[in-house]
C-alpha cells in the first residue's frame, strides 16, 4: 500500500509538472524537438491523450535514435495505440515500449493493431502493458503475436482482465514461442493452472537461451536433455546421438523398433503392445532391460554383444537422469507451491486496491478535466474583463485629456482674471490716492473758507 501510494503521488506530481505540455501541443512538439537525438524519451504521466500520442508517433516514426519509449499514465486509447503501431512499423531503433497505466485495451482495435505490428518487429525486446484494461479478446491478439514474434523477451500484462480464456490464449501462443523468458501475469485472473504452465514454458525458454549462450552451462545441458527444449537449442548433444542412432543397423528382436523411429511402423501407427512415452513406467523399464540382457546372451558376434551392452548402459544413464529430473521437478513444484500459497488472496486484495486506485485516478482525471473547463471559462471571463478594463482605461485617458485641456483653459482664464484684478487694484490704488489728495485739498479749502469767514466777520465787526 505504501508503494502504491508513492506511485500515485509520483503520478500526480508528474502530471502537475507536465500539465502545461498536456494543454499545449506546440509545447509538446518543442519538448520532442529538444530530445530528437536522445536515446530515451519519457512522457510518463503527462496526460497527453490520443492527440498528443499521435504527435509522439510521428516523432518516433522518423527518429533513428530513440530506443526507450516511456508513455505510462497518458490515457492512451485505441486511436493513440493505432497511431503508435503505425509508427513502430517504420521504426528500426526502438528497444523498449512502456505503455502501462493506459486504456489501450478498452477497445480491442488498439491492442490488436499493436500486436499485429509486433509480429514482424525485430528490435523491441521489452513490452509493458500492465493495467491497460485488456480483456480476453486482446489476450488472443497478444497470443497470436507471441506465436511468430522472435525478439520480445520480457512481457508484462499484469492487472488486466484477461480471464481464464485470455490466459489460455496466451499459453497457446507461448507454446510456439522460444524467446520470451519473462511474462508477468499478476492480477490478470488467468487461473493457477495456467500460471504453472506459463512458468514451465518460461523455464524452458530460459534454459534454451542459456544453452545458446553457453552450451557447457548446467542449465544448458538440462535444456539439451529435455526433448521439449533440445530443438530450440539446435538439437544439442541429443541431435548428435540421434544422428548416430540413425547410422546404426536395424536389429530384429524384442525391441521391435522399425526404421520409422519411436517404435512406430512405417505406416505411422504404433504396433500392438507398444507403450506410449506418457504411459511408460519403471516396470516397463525393467522389462526392457531384461529383454536387452536376454538378447545380448543370444548374440554370437562380439560386436553385437558390445552394441547391446552400450544400449543397456545408455538406458541406465537415461533412467538415472530421468529420476534426477523427476526429483528436481517434485522439489521445484513444492517450492513453487510454497511460494504461491495465498497467492489468490493476495491477488484479490491487490486487484481491489488497484481498482480503487484506478477509480480514484479516473476521478482525479475527471476532476482535472472539470477544473480545466472551469479554468477555460474563467479565462474567457478574464479576457472579457480585460477588454472591458482596456475600454475603461481608454475612456479614462480621454477624460483625462479633456480635463487637462479644460484645466489649461481655466488656468489661462484665471491668469487673465488675475491680471485684470491686478490692473483694477492698480487703478483702485490710484483712485484712492486721488481721493486722498482730494480730501486733503478739500480740508485745505475748508480751512481756507473758515479763515475767510473769520476774516469777513472781523471785517464786519
């Protein structure tokens, strides 16, 4: 649960970091152009969807440098998967394809397109398709791809709703595949029996791969000794033994082996009394050894006796190796049984937790889309408000210019009035001065009149 929580937190953080890119295709194109010569292209949890995946597909189609493509957590569906498949068809450099935490299998057309392209692909070795809502129809497409693909060594289809039918389809494809050495099926509900069969086939492929890389290795010798893997390793030592046995002369007797091989008649049918390989028991082995000893005693020539002795020694060695292999198989099955105890309960619990996390992730994506819509509406409203604000600013500027002109006019008129006031004040000052002079003259005249009357009175008296 802690790991799952950390994974979800990392997904959310990555989504926030690349949110701008998810909203702007030109930004995505700039990011791709900046990594044109890089061997690794990571767009994990960018939520670019099918539209962005189409642009990435165009980039991958023409890019000779990219080897590792990480497209996890991008809500890629059928359209994006089909575009990516068309790009992979023309690409010759890609080595690893990571598409986990998408919805490629929601429509079978997407996973079918990818599987059809991977059938003939000769470069991709790792494919991660976990948690992609792949059902049994998509599993059949993957199984058909495994029948003919010769390069994929690691495949992860965990936490998909493959079901029992899908598991059988994958198993059928794996039976014809010799290169896949790792196939993850956790939480896919394919059934415990299918899981065991797949594990056996993967061990077979790993042993065959070990033989091809190092023929002297212990695992290589086991692969060469196993009839189911010896043909994958070019036949190994058993091929030479078979060739030598074909050179030996056919001996009549109780063995009854016709030149057709495997105890069958030239007509292809087993003779009466023949025991099939699946029904062979220890009692049959003892009977065969006894018959060989009797046949050896009947021979007269030393070379014939030596021939039967060699056959008996070879059969003893084969029986010893067979017992060792049976013991190893029983031990391996016990270890596998112990390791898978409680697997179903853990699988159900993990499936439930994954579904809950997936639902939470889908809810978060829906909330994110709603928030994006709200942000788009708010952006439109903000644009309108900005336009209205710009209009108000233009009107305010016009009013300010008008007010400035009126102010200048009033200032001019005020200066004229102030000048007129100063002129009137000067005139008033002059008038006051004249009035004062007139008053002084009037007073002088009064004094003069008084003096004149006094003189007249004095004269009259």
